[in-house]
């Protein structure tokens, strides 16, 4: 118990940007606070831009960063173990939930938490891709033995971990959740605020501008959709190291019908302005952007990989296409662009499903049960 008398949990993120893992950690923190849990949330302290801290301020979540917590890409050794052990012990937390934005669990981190004397250690794994090598598979299996539970977001991740030797009875599936928007601007209002044409059919996308997000496939696919009575525009939000490459391809293929907005402080405007949301990632742990689009009644198109097949219910809330296949992507977009009734049907179903299954409060309630279950 925390000194306030409330149940107390230490949430640790091994990622520090603005990706799905970081956003999930912040959503869990916010939801647990609403459920009267004392939450201490900590991210790695790095010299790079701390996107997670910026997002936390926007959400009103109190967080901290500490060098004892390392990004998962940083190599661990006994010095890290000792530093993390000291930090965890200083928090006096008896329940620790550590989040990994990839498909394996760091045995160094979990061992440090256990050596700090905590009563309950929960690891959350966010990325549904097969193990890259036998070493990470073995380390994950060993690390899971030191965890009370391992939380995953999809059945695909359960299968990957059990195939890797993690005991099935330790795994708990909790779908990711987000805070539903309290206000939804109309399409016309959102387009006016973003400076987008009112008469266009708008395909939107949002993510870090890197090759694995499939933006080259998206630009190529949109270029293949052909002509419609209304002009078809592609609007992309987000930033990243490949932005100049994507912009060059966009200008060459779509000319004035493509816009790159950069990092946008209010992504809900982009969703609200859209007719279709599309992100054909080559790999994806879950795909929270599809849920965000769904909250605004927008159907999605995504590649049939990882957790995307759970974020999008094919032919119910959107469409799934083969990965790295711009022609199939173009066909799916054509189907939606040419059928306003279908867009409305899928968008309405997506919104209802998101509100019912993927709210932050529902996720937090499930996490609270796992975190504070009797030992």
C-alpha cells in the first residue's frame, strides 16, 4: 500500500517516444488513477527528445524519467541491474508493471525488480512479431519465470510467447485502450481548421515516417486508385527520418493531391477530417491509430500483420490487405472510395466496437484486476 492508503503501482516504460507502447502506458496510468490507484510512472531518461513526456503533459498524467530505466535498445549489464534495483527500492512499490515495446522481456530488468523486493511483478509485451533469434526467446522464457503474469494485447502475441516456451497460464490478454474523445468536430470543421479542401475524398494516415510503416506502399496505392467525381487527396500526419523521401515520392505520384502535416498536436482533427484512414504497416504490435480513427467513425485499411488484424475487424470495421502489396491496397481503397454507404456502415460499426472494447477505462479495470490479484 502507498502512504496515501491507496493501492500503489510503479509503471515502467522501456520506450520514451510517442509510439503505441508509450501511449498505452499513459492510458493505463490515467485509467488507474480514475480507479483510485496511486500510480508512479517512469520513462527512460535520455538525451533525445522525450515525446512521451510531452504527450503526458497533454493528457494530464504526472510522469518522471530516470537514467536507471533504460530504453530497450540499450544494452543491459550488471550496472544497469544494480541501478534499476536501487531505483525500484527507493519507490517502495510492492507492485511493478514493466512495459516492453517489442516481443521479448528483458531478464536484466525483471531480475532487478525482483531483487528490489517487490511482491508482484507484471511484464507487459506490446509487439506481436516472431522472435528474431533463439537467444531472445530463451531470455524471455527465463524472464517470464520471474514474473507473476505476462500481459499481451492480442491472441497473436499469446501464440508467439507460448511457442517460445512461456507458460500459458501466466499470460493474460488485455486489449489496448484509449480515452474516447469528449468532443468530435464535424468533418467540415476539421477540414477548415487543417486547411483541407471540403469537396475532396480524403484518405488520411498518421505515424512515424519510417519505411516499416508502409508509407511508400500507401503513396503508390493511392496513385493507383484512378479518378473519381471528387478529387482524392492523401493527408499524412507525423514526422520522422524518411519524411523527405516520402515527400518526394508523394509529389511525383500525386502532385498537389498529397499533404504532409508534420507532427500535429491535435491528431483528432485529422481523423475527423477523413473519409478513410489507411496505414499499411509492414509490422505492428497493435495499431492504436486504427482505434483512434474508429472513435471518429472512420473506417480503416491496414495490412494483415501482427495486431492489426485485431484492431481492424475485416469487412466489419475496415479492410485488411496483404502486406507490401500496393495493388491490393489500391483495390481496397477503390472499394471504399466508390461506396459512401459502405464507408458509413463500416465507420459506424468501428465506432461502436471501439467504444465498447477499446476504452482506456476498460483496459485499466482489467489491469487493476491483474496487478492486485491475490498472490
